[in-house]
């Protein structure tokens, strides 16, 4: 029936949203670690130069 079909669409949409949020969170965490590494390297280079 239409009711079950619409339920399926809602469930699939929720699953897609959960996966999307998880992927974006992982990418954000990875980018944060990369930024920290780059900034740390620049800071160490700056200390070595002075």
C-alpha cells in the first residue's frame, strides 16, 4: 500500500542522512588533524629559525 511505500522512503532517507552526516564528520575530523599537523610543523620551523 501507499503507506508502507512512504514508510520505506522515510527509512531510506533517514539511513542516507545518517551515512552522510557520518562521512562529513569523519572528513571534518581528518581535516582538523591535518590542519593541526601543518600548523605544528610551521611553528616548529619558526622556532628553529629564530
